C-alpha cells in the first residue's frame, strides 16, 4: 500500500463512519419524531374525549336549567295560592255561620265582623306578595287613576280626587287596575 492509498483509506472509512452515524442518527431522530407523534396523537385523542365529555355535561346542565326554569314559572304562584287558603277558610266559615239559626241582629254583627276579618286577611296576603291598593289620598295620576268624571268642588283643589268609584291596585310599581275616580275641576 502506498502512502496515498493509506491516506485515502481512512478517509473512506471516516466517510463510511459518517454515513453510518448519519444513518443511525437519522433513524434515532425518526424514531424520536415517531414517538413524539404517537404521544401527540394520544394527547389529541385524550383532549377530544375530554371536550366531548365537557360538551355533553354542558348540554345536560343546559337542559336541566331549562327544565328548572319552566318548573319555577309553572309553580311561581304557589306561595300566593297558599296564602289565599286561609282567606277561603274565613269565607267558608262566614257562609256556614250565615245558615245557622240565630237572631238576625246577632247574625248581621257576626257576618260584618267575618267580612272585616276576611278583607283584612285578603289585604295582608296581597301586600305580602307586592300587591297594594292605590291610596285614596294620592293626588291624581293618570298612570294609576282613570278619571270617569270631573266636577266643580269648593272643598277640593282643582285636579284633586273628589271620590273613588273603584279601588285601584298596583303590583310593586306597576298598575294592575286603575282606580276609577271623580276629579275636581
């Protein structure tokens, strides 16, 4: 072997070593990339599964809340109805006592007392639920009063209520029924 052959031989071997290392490194890199790809695939599958579960939970909660809302609206007057039952009981007792054999004056006094108590129960139950009467002392307000007549009056100032024909009612601040009134000119 000549000197040139010896020098060339290690170069070829080094190149072969480089090629071998490069191939081994490429294979190792490819395997690492493949492993990372597999891990990312698993993570993606896991995240898709979590998303599907969270979405299903959200839909279930949404349906449950919708059902609860309809139930709440359907039974919203339950408290009001419960508060009206004692008033019905009072009216029933008044009716029963009216058919009893008693003195007319005594019966009339009992009925009057029963009606007063029943009206007081009605008023209390309505106020408990935000329903109030339009006050007879309030100045005329076209939002809550309906003037059915205007009369000349020396006792009351112009624009003030002289007499109330029908009591008005408000639910909180909204009128349920306007009061029918006579107003002074």
